[in-house]
């Protein structure tokens, strides 16, 4: 059987290729994919050939898929043909064959399109777990892309008070307010630090942010965030800050304030046996799909555009060149015919 997948042949070149879909082996499951989510920050870095992505070309991008089980291999008991599932690390491909541990069943009232956001939403969830967020602590979310907007929703679910969003683009600022941010500010505001100090002091009695979720991945976002921390704050690096060129006064902003800077990359998770502050990816996937099912997490509102997989060359050129690239862009394999 023939399948289709998106491949980065070399920096700046994306193509749709065919591949032979294999039968599942021992402990594996074959999934017919309906939708996959473009992770804009990661895939932009890969497509552009960033030196610190640790990927060699050619590479198949994409790590969050949803579809139906078409075949199961030996010793697979938890899944059967026809099950609706989320798949991690499947790539932008029309079929996935993965170990059953990479799958999670999708609740009946969650769509394939919503489920395709699961892995990306797990990144800010991991960061907030690492922060050991206490109910009533303030959270500032820096960057209002998909990571940041999921971060706002998860901080709300976790009991943060207040939640402040820092980001530009009016449509994203409005979504942050909709999802629970009581105050939304521009990173270019010359009084950014003073406004955060005033608001946190007034709302929860502590000057500065207790927890900062840095999802922008920018040098300026991280450096500026250190200026409005509270004492003993936790700064979560969640947005892949790949390039740093400016000096940072660690003595003033980290050492004297007792601030913790915590790496929150998905690859630092425990592979099994969840522990406080460090759950396995699969347990977080189950949590997030449950939040989508009961309404605590809105993924549907993140969807901006559906594209056909054969449009991948144009889509990735837009990703590189268009600063206003949409939020949630899904490859639609369900209706793809060629």
C-alpha cells in the first residue's frame, strides 16, 4: 500500500513523497492519519536549516497526528481496528506505524482536528509542572503563539492568579484575554516591567511574576522577562531559545532574587514512571485530551487553516517569509486524493 509524507529534502525545500506503508509488527499499530499539525517554531527552524536543530536532511517534519487504527500487530490488546487515536512522532504522513505506547485514544466528543494539537499543548503543561505552580501564584506567559495560548489556558486551569500575557498581534492578544489572561501587554511597551509590578502587587500581593512561561523563543523575550520576576520566581524556557548574543546580568536578575531558570524541553521528560513535576508524555496526552473533552482546554479555536499535503512547498515558504503566518495550520490527509 502506498502512503504520502512531507519531506524536507534540504534547507528551504519541501516535497510530498510516496512511501510503502508497512504492516504493524509486534506491539505496533497502523493508523490511517486524518490530520497533522504544523508546529510553526520547530518546523521553521528545521526547514531553514538552523544549526542547532540536530536534524540531518532529508527529514520528515511533524510530531502530532490524529486518525483511526487500521491494523494492530501481535501482543496489542488496548487498541483495535476503528479506534480513534492521537499519535505522537508520526510525521506529516498519511499513515503511521508506531508502537502502541505512542498512541492515546481520543474521547468521543473530541474531534480529530482538536486531537492533533495534543503534543504541542503538552509542552506548556510540562513547563507548568516543572514550575510546581501553587494555586494563587502569578503567571506571565511570554509569547502568544500556540504554546503561549495553551499556556494561558493551562495556567487558568491550574489556579494561577493573576495571568498576564505578553505578546503582539491583536488577534492573539484577544485570544489570550478570552482564555483567561486578566492583563495583556505588548512586549514593546516601555512600561512593561512597571505595569507587571503594579498589577501583580495589587492582585496577589507579590511584586513581580512568580512564574514566567517563556514561549516566544526570542532573546529579547527571555532577557526582558528576567526584569519583572519576583523573588524566588521560576522562569521556564519553553520556546526553544536557540540564539543568544546579548549579555545578561545574572547577578542582578537571577542570583540576588533567588530566581530559578528551568529548561522545559519535551526531550527532558522521564520515559516512564511519572513523578511530581515530571509526568511522562503519555500521561500528559491523556490529561490534555480529557481537558479538551470537558471544556477546560479549547483547541478548536486555535484552528486557522486547513491545507492539502501537496501544498507543502508553498506552505513552508509562507512559514519562512510571512511574519503573520496563521496560528493552527493542519494538513488535511482525510480528504487528500492523488
